[in-house]
């Protein structure tokens, strides 16, 4: 079975060691870097500003000997690039039409593609570049460099003919530090990758600022941003350079070579994800006026994926960040429910508690919302409604949780009501089909709704985002409430929030720990020997897989083949490929078939970047067909 990696490109920002004014030595070092990058599958290589001469040459930049030596070195690198399938950006000084420019030379496959001059020339503090260099011309010109007639200017996009999504724009050092960098216009002209050739000296605190600057720019532009900073070998007469390198993507730092650590940052960037977000943001426009598109041809598909994809994309891997996320989500849920209680004039909140994860979280949120409004705990009414499949374990945990929260738990056994209902519709109780199961869920909802009316309250829903995606709810049963506090929280995250509360609330720890250890189940079929006999994940599949599928389908618009390939890479052999493929088919089939339930979803707060609210992020016809998605799975 194949793993779809077509949208990924391996890139690197590298700072080779230099000797000041020794172009021959520097070219040899650059060639060594190019060869090593090629061996590692790198396709886009960004080198530092003026790396062919060294940034710190001072007035030697005015020497013809240095300028001609740099061109000779560049010519040699262009020639050697014929056997190296990667595109390279290298910096040098270039004399043109009576002026000297600080430029990036872009070459690939033995050809010089273009020259991009630096636009903004710093002349403050330790920088005095205007002593030597002129700013880039306003218009793109033609220049004869190393025997090739090429475009020279800032409005150039280098586009890969074999992968058109790879469009590269170039800027140099100071260009990034101004209010509106050239890269902003490059991205608006379609560039998906920005390469910054830099020589930013190291002073205390600058590395953190530089990192934030590059990451933020990649997020604002929805692009990949390569930042290669000058490093070892530059003159230390007045400054020191660290070789700080960065590969950022859409606001995230994918790879970083820390200052003075060797100067090699490498990562696989995801062009399909970038394209998806640019399509999604209707305020993000493309205007290519005045830009010249320079084609090149390069196979980019990596042999393997050198990038980590989390098994649980909704859950932060770092414990500290995860705890902060859990607390922030609880605050959002509490604020949302509090507003609804206040606006509706409710005197109470009614929550159906089953002894499971979802209802535990909904009850915790309800208790906190009551506290935030100055209500006594008695104004939250918890109701447990045992029936055919209820086990003593879940029933007892529901009671213990209410006791720990100081909330009275009302037990209403609905067994007789369900039996009467089944008799009324002529259904044999021995036939434990979907009617048998759904009748229980609908009777429970009826009890909750009428009870809430009687106490002047609203029913707080317990269903989560994963259940909404899979349609794992009874239409007009547990599918319905007056406010769904968990509607934006996927199952894998529900588990971590409940665990966070267990770890930080001693009074709740014991009961929440047992709830966490209880298999997920709707408990609609009679138990066997008192044990839970109906396990959700045995029926619809592991929630950790479905949450992975959901995140990559909705957040990034990935094709089924991509989702499958990334899932195999993320879970690293925990599931057989055939097992992943089987559950992925279940996911698509259930997701499409269940839209009618989401189309009439109760109100509930958006929590993360994935939401299925029909009034917000996800608007889909209930009768859409999933044939194209399943056909792609079949092709795998």
C-alpha cells in the first residue's frame, strides 16, 4: 500500500563555514553542503547572505578582484549543480550598470535562473551597507551573469514545473525586518516558499526575536519560510555570527539550528496544507502584477517522510502545554454555558450522567459554570437513568462524581417506560435491534427535557465532536439538548481534560480515574455478568484513529491517500495498514451518512480549529455522496 507524500518537499537552511574574501574556499564549502543536502533528499537549499565572499569583507567589496572571484566561484557552482537535483540560493556581491548590489543567485540543474537584489540596505548601528551597496532597482531588469541572460529584480517567482505548488520568492536579511517586507508581496504573487539569505549578527535576545519574526511572517503569509544566517568564519572584528537557521511553516517552527550549533536546519514542508489554508481564507488574495515567473524543473517527492505527525493532533504533546490547553478549554466551556444560562433566564442546568467520560466533562463544566455565576451547587441537577445495559460500575461512578462535586444526583429508572414504549409501537423486546437501542436514548432525552422544564432549567448536552463526526448518537435522542458544551471537543481531548481535572482536583481524582479506565460504551445492550458488553470502539473503531482522520480531513482538506499515508507514519506500526484502511473507510462512510444529524445540531461553543457546526465552519449537504473518497481508498 502506498503512502502519499506528493505534497511534501524537503528544504534546508544551511550556513557553511566561510573564509572572509576567499571565494574559492567558500565555493568548495558550498558545494560540499549541496552534495550533502542532495544525499539527504533536500530539494530547496537556502544559504546565507554574501556567503560566496563572506558578509564581513568591508571595503574589499569595492575591489574588482573580489567581485570577479565571486563570479568565478558562482559559475563553478552553477556548473556543478547540473548533477544535483536541487534548487539553491547563494549570496554574493554583483556589479551591474555602475552599481554594486547585494544579491541572491538562484540556480538549478546547471542553469542560473535569476538574481534577486536586497531591497532594504541597513545603515545604522553596526551596519553600514550603504557604504558599498545600492538598493534593488524598482523594476525587474535583465542581467548577463556567468554567461547567462537572466532576470534581475525583486519581483521574481521561481516555479517548479513538475510541482507547480512549489513557488519560491527570495528576500535578504533586512528585508524581513521592515514594516512591509518584500516577502509579503511575494506571497501575494503566489509564492508558497520564502527563502531569506541573511547575515544577522548575534546580540543578546536577538535570536528569540529573529525566530519569532520568521515564524510570524510564515503564519501571516501562509507559507514556508527558510531563514539561513551567516555563521562560522565571518570576521569577529566587531560582530559575531551564529549560523542561526530556521524552517518555519504557517506560524510553526519545523526545524531550527540553534545559534552556534552548526547551522543546518532541515524539514519537510507541506505545500498541500499551505494551499488548503490559502484557499480557505477568503481575505487572503493573490495579486501577481509586475511579477516574472521563472520556471525550473525538479522532482520533489521525498523517498520517506522526515517529519513528525502526532498520533493525537488535537492533544499537545508537551505536558505543560497540554495542561494549559485543558484549563483554557474548560474556561471557554464555562463561559459559553454561563452566557446561555444567563440569556435564557434558566434557574438550573440539567445534565444526564452515565458514568462515562462525556457526561463527566459536561457535569464538571456545569458545576464550574454555576460557581462562576454565584449559584449554589444545588441548582445543577444531575440525572442518572439506568436501563437494560446499565452496569453497577457506571451507575456508581455517576453517583460518586455528583457527591464529589456537591451536586445531588437524581435516579430515574427508565426501564418500565422503555418497555411500555416498545409495547406501544409493537416491538418485541427480545429483538435487540436499532429500535431497541434508540428507544432508550430517546426516552432518556424525553425525561431530561421535561424535567428541565419542570425546574426552569436547560438540558446540557454531553455529546462530543468525535461522536458528531461519526454520527454515533441517536437522532433526537442524545443527539439533542438545549446547549452542547462538548460539541467542539474530540474524544481524545475529552479524555485528557478529564485526566487533567483528576490530577488537579484531589476530591475528584478517584472517581474520575475509574471513569477514565472504563471502556467507552452507550450501554444500550444488556451486560454480561455485570461487565460492559457493548464497547463503542469495537463497533466504530478506535477513537484515536478517527480523531486523526477527522483532523486531517477537515483542518487540512487532505485526500484519503494522504490521510492514510500520514496515519501510517504517525502511528508507526501500532496498527496494520489494512486495519487503518478499514477504519478509514468506516470513517468516510459514517461521516457522509451522518451529516443530517449535524445539520440540526444544538448550539455549542467552537473550541479548536476543527468544528462541525452547520452555522459555522462546516456546511455540507446531508445527501452528499462519498463515492470519490471511497474510490481513492480502493485504489490504495
